[in-house]
C-alpha cells in the first residue's frame, strides 16, 4: 500500500524533504553547461544535500541484488533514459541531459527529475523535452481525490503525441522509502486503478522517446538506454494528494 500521511507534522516533514530537493535541482540547472562533467554535478549535489542536513537517497541504493548505486544523482545523456551513473563524460553543445535526484530528510524521501538542453539544441530535442514536461503537469493536475491512478496515467500518455511512451518504467509511491506502491504507468484508462485519497504521496515521472520505446540495460546494471539510440526525456515531481488538490512538494 502507498504511504498515507497521517498528520500535518508528517506533511511538514515531506515538504521539507521536497524543498531540499527543489533547492538542489535549481542549483544543478544553473550549473549545467557545455564542458561540465557528471562527476562535477554529482559532487555539487552531494555537498548541497549534506549542507542541508539531508541524505543522498540514491547513494548506496542496491535493490534486487544490483551493485550499490555510486552517485547522489542519476546522470543520463541523450539516448540514456534513466539511471545513468555520473562519470567524467563532458556535456557538449547540443546534448540533452536528464538529472534525477533523491533527498531524504529525517526519514522522509523526495524524488524528482528534469531534462535540460546543453546550449543550443535541435528543435526536435527541445520539443521532446517540453512535451515530456507538459505531460508531467497533465498528470499532476489529475492527481485529485475522487480520481483513480488510471486518470493520471491517461493524462500523461494522452499528451505524448508522436513520442514513444516507455512501458517498463514509470511513477511510484514515495514516503518512507524511495519506491513504494503503487506503480504508476505513463499511459492508461480513465477511471481504472486505485482510488486517490487524501494523504497519499506519489512521484509522477513521464518518460518519452523520439524513437521506438524499447529499452536496454547496460552491463553496469543501472544505465537504461533506448535500444534504437534515439533521444529520450524524463521529468518527475513528488506530489501529495490533499483536500485542496495536488501539492507539488518538489516544485522549484
């Protein structure tokens, strides 16, 4: 079952975790430019997380017997969809990069991601990034009491347009752990799935690709790439479902 916040105090803790995540993502967005490496961005994120009294959620994460994840961020470039490992790879003009960040504050987890252009990018890349970001907000708008998970999934997928929707990956519950129930698909049917209730906290994360949506996991057992080498984009926010509507806890 998904975490359901039981008190204003718990929501306050999640807000703090989300605020930390947002502050650090804003710093990363400013730092991203041609010539910077994944290692440099990862070190920036790690230092800023610690400075705020939080923990880098991703670092050491090892689900299902995978090797412990070595970074504070996921650093995924161009055809790399998600879970790319920070490295000495230098970002170049025309690249796009997806940064995923987890920050845990006093046991409460926030999870969010964005895709950024590096300098001047093609119109094709720019449109992919923007459409994926817009789809995220379509999903957020549907995260309301009285709706179902299928309404969120439908809203995201319905905005994909010509892009491939990745089936293997999607959103999830988040709270005391990074990945909690339920799994949230990026396409679906309205009115289906779990009813949405006040206090639920979910991470919505559309992932679209210019080409075919088939993916491959690399030998490092983390990095997921598009099998046809096409560009991909990934956006994510942590959202609390409240009586007043969706509250984006990680909003910058």
